[in-house]
C-alpha cells in the first residue's frame, strides 16, 4: 500500500521525562530527531511525580556516597535489580542532577544555596545504617518542574515534535526495527516514520488496574508494541502499590510527606509501622509499607465506616513545613479527599503506582531479546524510562529512583544512538507485508461493527486485575483471573467503536490503547502465576518466602505465551557485588 | 444531572450545536466534571470528544468553559455547580472538535518568550547556588500547567492572538526574569517593549480569576512593567 514515509535519524515515542531527555541529547548533537507523543509533552505522566529525585550529593547531611545509594537500591530491589545497571545509575546521579539544575529546574534550596534534599523510603547511609537525606526536589512538584524544564530545553534545541500523534505499531524487518506507524490524532492521517533508531519512551500501564495513581494515558503502549513485534517483556509480575493513594480517588500523596515526618496510623491511632519495621518505620521500602497497611485493613484495624483505609498524619509538621515543602499534596488532599492535612489526617490506601518490569534493555538502553539462551540486541530499537526494564528497580523500586532512572537512561539512549549513527547505523527497509502487519490492529478497529464497547471490556479487565493480581496473590485467585482474562481477550477481537470519524477520534485511540492494556495484563498474569515465591512487590500467600535457589532470575514473557528466563547481573564494574541477604 | 454540551465535528456537522444529556451522577460515582464527561462518553455517547490525562489538575489537558467560567474539568466538583451544567470549549481558540481546541497559537506565544533558562556564565562543576529567598521568587510562577484557561479568558488575547503574548506566556517570561540564575533579563524585557506583546494587557484580571492553580499573571505582568521602567531610567 501507499503510505507516506518520513525519515529521521531517530524517532522517540513518548514525550515524558525519558523521551525528552533522549531527544535533548540528540537534538543538541545535530541529529535529525523527532518526538511523537500522544499528548502535548507537558501532559505526560512525569508531570505528576511529586517527591523528588535521588542523588548522593550530601547537601543536607554534609556527606553521602553513591555506593550507599547503590546498596540501598539493590536491597530495595530484593536482589532482582541488575547490579551493573544500578551502579551506572547511582554513579551518574549527581552529574545528572547538576545538569538538570543548569537547565533551570527550580530545585528547592538549603540556606547555603545548595539543592535541598529530603529523606525518602529505604535511603540510608553507610550500607543500611541511619536514614539519609538524598532526595532532591522542587517542593512536591518535582516531576512537573522536571518535565517543563526538559520541554523548555527541547524548544531551545529546536527538537521536532509530532504532538498528539499516536504510535500504532513498530515496523519490524528481518534485521530489526525500521520505525513506527504513526497516526495523527487530529486528522486521522497515517504515516510511516522510518528511523535509524527508534526509542520507546512510552511510560507505564497503571490503567490495567481499577485503582491507580496513573494518568488515563498510562496504557502500556510500548508493551503492546513490543509484544506484537515478537519481543519479550521482563519481570511484568512486579507492580508497585504505593502506600499512600487517596482512598477512593487513587490520587498520589508523595512519600515525601513521610520523608518530612508524617506517619501512618490505624483506627486506634497506632503508628503501626513501628511494629512491622522498627528500624526504618514509615520510611521502609514501599512494598513493606503497602503490605503492612493491607494487613492492618484485613485484620480489622482500618479506618472509616467500612474500615477500608488507613490515615496519613501530617498536622504535627505545622503550617510552615506543609506549605513550604508539601503545598501540592495539601491542594490534592483538599480537592480529592475533602481533608486539609493541616487539621486532619488523609485517608489513604495502597494503590497501583508503578511497573518495575518492562522491555529488557542493557545499560545503553538497547532493547534485548533472548536467542538460544543468549542476550541479543534488537537492531535499531531502544527503550528508556518506565517502559524499559534495565533493570534498576528489580522487584521493588525505591521512591525517587524513577525520576532518576528516566533522565539517566534517557540520556544513555541519546548518547548511544549518536555513537551508533556515527558508526554507520543505517535504515532498515520493510517489505509491504512488514508494513501491513503493523497496520493490522488499526484496520481491525476501523472494520469491526456492532461489537461490545471498549469501556465494557476495559472495565472488566481492570476489575480482574484489581481483584486477582493485587498486593497479595494466590494461585487460586490468579488462575481464576487468568481464565477471565483469556475470555476477555477473545471478546476484544470482536469489540468495536461507533465513532469512525477521522477528526480527533479519541474513541479509536482508546480502542488501540485497550489492545495494549490487554497485552500488558496478560503478560502480568502469565509471569505472576509462574513465579512461585514472594520477592519485593510480588507477594504470595501460598509462597511467602523469597526463594533464591530457584527464582533469583528475571522472567520473560513473549506474546505467544512462551516464558523464558535471564540471569540477574550481579557483577558491577567498580565495586564489589552486593551479596544476597535478608531484608528487614 | 442535566448537561448541555457543545458539539461540533467538522466531518459531519455544518455548524456547532448544544447537545443535552441526562446522567445519573450518583450511580456512576461522579464527583468531578471530568468524571461526568467520561461517564457520558463511556455509557451514552462515545463520539463526545475531549482531552484528559492526569485527572488531578497537574497536566493541564482538560481546560474548558464550565457554566461560563474557564476551569479544569478534573478539579471542578459537580457539587459546586448549579444545573443545568453547560460545557463549552475554551473561548477564543479555534475548535477542532467538540471540547478540543486548537492550541497552536497559545503554544506559539509561549515559545515567543524563550521559556528556558539562559545563562552566559561558564558552567560550575556542581549546582549554581541560589538562596531560599531567591528561589522563593519563583513560587507562584513555575507551577503553571499550560492549560490555557487564563489566556483564553483574556479579551486582549481574543482581539490580538498573534501579537499579544497573553497571560500564560507573560507569566513564564517573568518566571525567567525572576530567576537569579538567568542572565538574559535585559534582552527578555527588550523583546516585550512593542505596543502589543505585553502592553495590550488592560488589567482586566480574568486570568487571575480563572487560574486553576491560583497563580497571578496580572501581578507578573505588572512586575515586568516595573522592571522595564527601571531599565529605562
């Protein structure tokens, strides 16, 4: 078929933090780069990040060490994180922060003019001793400040943007990935963007759950695209439930509120984290805090008429701290919970927040697949940010490591693409059937008539994930959920949209997104069922212990249902490996 | 609840019209205007078209005109509105479809103020220092979410959308002027001295009235004017 084609050195799919950091690196190097984003870039979900970004600057405490940050990140990951990648991220963190500061990010400051740093979960000094202040922030609007700063720098660097264009599918060839089919949401025009390098920066997929802190746009588009291109997803069973989503609304209340001294209480007013985790208490890792809250609720110590939430107490911090350090969460709490935290505690509940798994990559953000038991680089394809699994978060991410991840590996992707293009990375030319394969999903939605609605299937999918793949999991629930998902997948094939117009057809976008949600949910279900242990955020009643003998490995899911495994990298380059041990 | 919503699809409609919907907001668990609009789209009419993303008032996607006043659908409580609820696209910008407006002119005006830090000094090895007092000057400026509620409520922008930067763009112009780390103040002020870019602001203050983040573009505009006077003296 005749499809308009445009060529670029690099096409970046996604205009959040990872995509914009990659595009900045590439635009400044003079390469011909295009960013396609289904929303105007500053509407990407990075904008909702609140608490901050970790780097061992030692500004508040006087000293810190990236090796301690690395240790905390490995411990937080429950040893599933790759130590070479964690080493790279933590070592590069200080420079990354200084770069952002030089770009104009309005960080909060200390009296001496340096960047203010607050306490956050799981961050310690001297390999697990007392809490450290390592989290740089712009009050509690750090993601907003970062995303706007990166977009502003991209304006200065004259990067090219395809705003409100939707990536339909990757175009795969024999050799690798040749680019992406993109749909102009405003006009319905479909083009093939051919690129020497395609960078996936599509973010997360929290919308597979009924209750999530994630934006409506977090639909796992990169995961669907990767699976349909025959590529694997890694560690998809590891979903983080944030301890403090506003009950009912799902809106996030930053961990920074506990970093500033807030704490959780049950219906008896008891500060229960002291009981579960005497050392780090409310600033334990998120998986630990989320499970503790769920146990409180299940054992009848939850708050409210149904006993289905706990309370986050902040009023003791005083007006000055709350207004200076946590103004955004005060606003959110008043709007979405009807509670002013200056006076009353906020009703909160563990809420789906972040996916540790994703598209496997190496530390240069090159996408990997497995062939004959060996890692194999997919030519022309990169991934960075939440959609990637590099893996720096392993089985559980530390708070304020995700903003770090996106800038460190967005930058790494940009650097490696530059080098590859200099060394002669060319274009790959797809056959007509390669293009047709990438158009199939879109054509199905254009063709289907009189089927079930997108909303019907999406609502059921979200309910299955919420009920059967939540904070605590069992084989019984998961196999039930799995059967329901398989039925939903069948029904999805004949679902349809009524709106067939070309002009800004958001129904069609939601339909394409639903294909990606379904792919993500199935990947989660397959791998969650498979992993018969509890590690990090994957907690099973029927297998309550971590099982390093059998499960110290990354799990991989291919779209056809095939499952494979990769070893965890425990060989950092500069420091000694961090040896296996129990967590608090 | 009864909703009256502006509809226009250029492919099928000769002209815009208002469409009426009745929605059981309690049964659909709707608290905010956005909840109601999505419930209408999901259960009554999938052709209803709007932008939305974060649903918590920080991405700026769902600015629209609600009962005559610009605001974000996701942070406007239904309980604060008296019915019937009339929803229109943001005024003063071309309509693409239904509640989706063409924001290119708005973004152009934003880009015009060079909304990025400029500093000609050599880069330090670590962060540039900035005192808490200097940093506090950015509060009330950097939080803008580019929702266009302010600019599209401004009569000066309606009259001169190509020439008047508008409140959102001017707020960002001042955000960089106010930043102790930016060294381009003189150039930034010089770029705004023509009769239109800034001086078309008549102090009507619709921008302040509608800003969903509680920001004050009029104050920023006045501060730019004062600095211009100081530079001229």
